[in-house]
């Protein structure tokens, strides 16, 4: 087992993360990598699938971690390509993360894989690695032909105790956990008796492709994550948007990755869910650089945040003090400036109706949405996606249209999520950022 201890090139990179400002000092994003005109593109790396990593819970499987087990994680790709690479994270780990073996393959059914597609994943030419606490790693390229909307299985054998796990708690996608031992090379499902709807350590699967000119990052909270969507159905609004883009003219195709976290806020950390099993993640300002600007081929960001800052009476910057519209606007504007500093376009999504808001915070929602919409040169964003207008009930604009309401009066159902994706002007996603 080897220790990765320094920054490396594209083969196996470990990055120790800092604050948002530090994340802006690395190499610029690949927004301009597609130099070819029209659809005659050269192969380039884009984000094929992603999950925003968060801290472990105070109870449950993420708190205990794993030892001598194999994870079989499912990643649903947004775009076709001829090679993949995986990105692993120990950002919230407290001990070194040992990867004994890593494999990728196309999924057959459940935990079973298509045998002839299984490939060994290497890191700087070796099949194992150790990621220190706070680190990330990117694998070598793996030749594997994937299609639009393919299910790629990533099998990770974890030989030593991982400690509390870096993870994405509410993935709404079934993955699998083996009986003790290294079962990464087994194509069958028999060794994987346990299921989970969370993703551990795997923060991204990149695709080498000529079918997309870059990556769109959907950045937000549970409405983007797909908190009320049908499990294993890939009906989140970023999923639907990815299919729209894949079906469009060749020169307009882009990949889409989902960087939503349930409960996420712009200004403050949300802490633990009620039973302690889920940590709702760090604030948007802290994670924006890692989750958006570090994506391969990033071209544009769709930002939809703020409803959790408003919920529960409003979470201001200082504990015990109520949120103000100016505070939330300032936080969103910081994200806009960070994207523009890296040459990445950013599109503002208006905050959607929330039937649980009190009158004070509903008024703040209206003020923030007015700022997001802006007016011509006065808009901070490179474009506006009016999710609020697409989802609200004309008879009661403070609430979701009943046909789009999952039942909790906050989260859109599958039909509402499709309406959100259909609201996006896909041609606008190719705009350069404002000077």
C-alpha cells in the first residue's frame, strides 16, 4: 500500500482542500478546452457523474465506516464516451483511506456487472493507494465505452478501517455492500447482500468524450439533489436536463453533473438531521470551489440555493440573529464573483415556492428573487432560470402548483422536476461569462 503525499498531474491527484479562496488559485477550469468548432470536437474530459461529499453523521454506517468490505457504487452517466476515470475523496476523513482494489464495469442488473466490461482502475500505474485525511485522488484513465445514461459500477475494496466516512447521504440511488473480503473482481451479485441509497468516497466519474463540449454543474440543495424523486429512476431535474442536452444538436451538447446536498444553506452549516445519521453538509460558500470550479471541463453553473436559509424561521449569518435579504444576496453574489473569476458562466435559479415559510421569510424570498432576476446589465448572473415562475400556483404564487407538489409543499415531484429542466434554455448554457 502506498501513500500519496503530494500534488500530482492528471493521473493521480491528491488535493488538500482549503477555503473557497484557496480553491480559486489552482489551474483554471477547462471551460475553453473545446477549441474545435461545431461538433468536430477532440476528446476532452467532462464530468459524467458526480455527488457532493459531506461529513459523516453522528450515528449510523457513515459514523462507523468500513473495514475488509467492498463497496459497489452505481454512477449514472450523463454523456457517452470511450474512457472513464474516478475521483475519490477522504475530505472529511480522520484517518488515511486505504483503497486495496478498484474496478469499473457496466452494470448488468442490481449489483451484477457485465463481465467483459470489467476493468482494473490504477492510480499512477498502481492498483492501490492511500488518501490522507482531507485529501482527494483521481485515477488514471480507464478504457471503457459508455453510452448516454449508462450505469457504471465502481467497486472499491477497503482493506483497513476507514473511520468515519466521507459520503453523500441521500443519493436516492441503490448501491451495494459486500460480505467481508475483496469481491471487486466478482461479476455476480451474490457477495453483495446489503443495499444502501448513499454513496461513499466516490465524488465523481469523469468521461473522455467527443460528444459534449463541457460540463454544466447543477449546484443546490435537496431540490437539485432530488429529495422527493423516485428512487433509482434518474428523474432529478439535472438528469432530465442531461437527457435534453444529449438529444440536442451535436454542437450544443453538454454534460451535466449534480452537486446538490439536502438541507444545504448558502451562509451557514446545516448540522445534523434529527436522528444524527445524516450531516447536511457545509455551507455553499465553503464547498463551491471544490464542487463546481474543480469539475473537469466546467463551462457553466446553475445555482439554486437559499430555501434552507429561509426555512425554520431564517438562518442569519450570526447565531440567534434573523436572516436578512441583504445577507442572502451577498452570499449568492460571492458565488457569482467566484465563478466569474475562473471564467465560468453562472445562471441564477429563482428560489422556488415553499409552503412552510412564514410571512417574513416569504417576503425575503421575493426580495432575493427580484435581485436574481435583475434587469439587463444590472443582473449579476449570466442568465436567469425562473424556477419560481415555472413551479408556482398562479392562484397562490407562494405555493407550488398542486400537480408539481410532492406533498410536503417544498419539494417538487417528478413532474415538477421535469418542468424545472424544461425551463432551462439549453442554448444559453453556452454563453461566455460576463466580462
